[in-house]
C-alpha cells in the first residue's frame, strides 16, 4: 500500500476497496494487507473509537483494574488494550482473524495470550465465565462480524462482568446498528444483560464515503452480564 507519506485520500481508497459484501476470509486478507499502514491510516481517519471505549470502561468499571481480566476481541494492532493500559488495566488477552494484525499486537508485549480466530465462522476460543471485561471496537459493523458474536462474548464474560461494544451510526450501517440494538434489547429483556451506558458521539471518525462529508457518528455501548447465570 505504498511507502510515500500517506494522505487522507489514500486512506479513503483503502477503506473503500474493502467492499461491504466481501466474506470474512476476504475481509481478514484485506486486514493482512493493510496491517503495516493501519495505525498511520486510522490516525488520519481521526478514529476515536479505541479512546472512547476505553474512557467508557474506565469510568464505569468497579473493581481492581490491575487484576481484571480483559479480552480484546478483534484486537487488531492493539490500540484498545494500549489505551486501557494507560487507564490501569494490565491483564490482556486478544483475538483477531488476521495474522498480520496479530503479529503487530504481539510486538506490543501487552497481551498474555493472543489467538487467531475467524469469528462468525469459528467459535471464540475461550472458556465461559472468564473475563471481567470484554471489549470489541471497530469490528461490529456491516461487512465485519455478525451481531450473533455478542452471544459468544456473553458466554465468555464473568457473571457481573462488562461487555463494551462500538458501532458506526452512519447511513450505511444503520440496519446493522438496529440489528445489534435489537439483540441487546432481547438479552436485556431476558435478564442476561443489563445496560450500563449507551453514548452517541457525532464526530466518531472522518467520513470516507463519497456521499458523506465531515465526520460520521458512532455509538459506545456498555453492558453488564447478569450475576445470576442463565446459561
Ligand atoms: C477496524 S479493525 C479494529 C482493530 C482494533 N480493535 C482497533 O480498534 O484498532 C477490525 C479488526 O477486526 C478483525 N476482523 C475482521 N473480521 C474478522 C473476523 N471474521 N474474525 C476475527 N477478526 C476479524 C480485523 O482483522 C481487524 O484487526
């Protein structure tokens, strides 16, 4: 993807090259190719989701952050765990489908465990009731993971633990966002989850679609797994 100084136009072209309709294997190979440029490009995109999710978790988490077990799902290069570390969390495990992204995560030295897993096609490779915090940033959107992955995150969360999720709220992702919210409402109604906070942010990241300008909105969701088990 070139070694000249990157511009926002380069970033737009890369992101638009990953068509929404591509399947999980093609999506992960897209990330394999993008990995080395990813952090430089998301800085140009003014991608705020890792920081926003971190602030949400850090402000609501009750307990000892240093010993809390955190699972960073679709961890990419490690941006979310890096921010959580700055807020006092220390025990990280990560999962991602892309070998190249995982290799960059590995180099951060942040993670005790890192697993390669093609979510949506393969089960989340962790034990039930294990994590105090599960965070998934930048991977719940049309063309990325199916909303059904939330069920797997729920199983892996300790009773009373937190699940933090983000999604975009721009036009192309509205159906996905509605499906995600419907599932969260169902799980809340079934008393498997309780809602802690839902925060809409207008300037989530810079718009890349031709029909959009400025910034697109997004949402940070924080839910808590019920203390009583309903497995
Ligand atoms: C936009 S990046 C977000 C990375 C990181 N969470 C962040 O906020 O910087 C999306 C990540 O999801 C991963 N991903 C996409 N589809 C996946 C799948 N089916 N299974 C596992 N990981 C997937 C990609 O490899 C990529 O690392």
